[in-house]
């Protein structure tokens, strides 16, 4: 596994194919440029875009629904509370649950904007045709957490707090529109972790970092190598293997054979410096352990992954280094990546799959039923410029 040291990456992340190129949407019906939003594939094939903000730190209340048939979007209601770094979970009845996140505006209305960001404890639920409605409050505010829709329709929320100790997970029940505690993680995963629903209904939690102190925004450079699983029968967490090295801002994708593919991200080297990864490992439910499976053409951090209908994993965007890595001693920062790569679970390899028109971080990628992938929003890593919408077309044949 090759690694490149990225000296300034932590501060950056905490600030607000051989096929043809992707195509950008334009004209009437164009999306609102935004980053740190969510994009959710609806049962009818459209995509719901919620929350986020613009490069001038304007938080966006209006949601949109983008239609792949027309490649146009329309306003679909407004949040009661602007938010970014939230989660969006599709419910079995077609509604979408929006949980937590951050805002520059104090939800209590007691502090001015420059005292933010503030983490939110509220939830809202979006319904087709009627927009948003209140959906309860969590026991603690959370942002950069994970939310996983369970087979019974409930939603499991993990991490996203700012404490030194593990905080109990919470479950939202669609029958009561209320949250309740559901087991305490073995370790505190404040941000940068992933949570993946397994075929048997359990949830695999991988990676992340913890805070150095209550109420601070300085994050510890101690990535979590130990994985854990939440069991719906006991509503408790249990050990689930150990990564070769802890990582954050990776992606986790469920493969057709029930393995979970962990791609990219960053950790810390022996000197405590942020280190980017260009490799992927897979967690195997048969063994409960991780094994390295492949290497990408680029180091990637805070990228997107979308599982296609054929089981391949579409990897795009993020920060990193493509090709020859710079000297670790050189003052060279990561760039926005345009190279798209596909992981083939049959061959166990990554292959180039075209290029984006715009590099992007804090964006989203959504696999569409017709095999395309829509990439929405994001921007450069200082979020001084917003990216638009692009559509990736799969190779023919």
C-alpha cells in the first residue's frame, strides 16, 4: 500500500472513463449550487437534494427534486432549520428522514452567527407532495454522524457528538416519530466513520476519530482501527475485527457477496502526520476480519462511492494525489481529483472510468436505476467555488 503525507489535510477537512466525459446540467431547472448536502434516490427514480450551503457561507433551506428523465430539478419544500453535515435516510414508505447536522445559526436564538457552528438535535421528515414536518429530537446534538435505515423501518444514528467518551446510539421509530437510546458503541466515533447495513440486519461501523475535549473543535489524530457491529437482536455493539491502520473520510460499500469494501481515506503515520491511502480493504462476514484487496491509481480522501446495479463500485471526487506522489518533505498539498475509478468485485481490481469536468469535495454521487451516476454539488476543498451537476455514463458493452 502506497501512502502520501498530507500536512495540511486535517485543517482543510474541518473547514466549512476510459469512457466519455461526464455532462453538466444547464439552463432552466438547474440545481442550486451547494455542498455538504444529502442526495437520496427516491422509489420513483428521482433524487431528493436537501440542505448544505454555498461558497459564501449561505445555508440553504430549499430542497430540490432532480428528475433523471428530464435532467431538471424543482423546489420540493423548505427545511424548518437550515443544516449541513446531516443525514438523509429513505424510509420504506417513500419518506426521507433528515437528522441532525450543523448550522451557523444558533437554534436557540441566543448567540450570533459568528459563535457557530452549532450542532443540531432535531429531525425533520420529507414527504412527497407535502414537504417537511418535525420528526422529534435526539438526546444529544449530532453532526457528521451516520444514519442507517433498518429492515423494520427504524433508523439507527451513531456518533457525531463532541465528547471524549462513547455516546449511546439512538433509534428513530417511524411509528412514534421519536428517538430512543440503543446501545453504546465500544469506542467514541465522533466523525469520519461509516456505518453499513449488512444482509442479516446488523450494522458494521468502521473508522472515525474522536474529539480531544468536550465542546471543542480540535479533533484527535487518533483514528480508530477497531471495527464494531450493532446487533438488532440485542441492540448492543460487539467487536468486528481490526483494520491494518485506522482511517477516516473513507467510503464503505456493500458488495454482492456480502463483503464490505473500505476505500481510501486517511490516517496518521508513525510521526503523527496525516497520511492518505490509495488502497482498499474488504471486511468479510464469514471471517469477521479485514483483508487488502486492491490499489487505486490515486490517493483519495473524502470522496464518493456509489454501488452500481452490476455490483461494481463507482469511486469519484475527493482530495488526493494522482500518479507520482510528491516528496513528503515538499510543501505540496492535495488536489481535487477528476479521475473516476471503478472497483470490479469479480476481478478484485480498480480500473479508470473517465474524468469529471470538475473536481469536487463535499458533494454527492447517486447511482441511478439506468446505470448512470449523478454527481451533485460540492466544490474545491476551501469551498471557495461551487461545482454543478454532472452525469457519469457507463461504458458501452
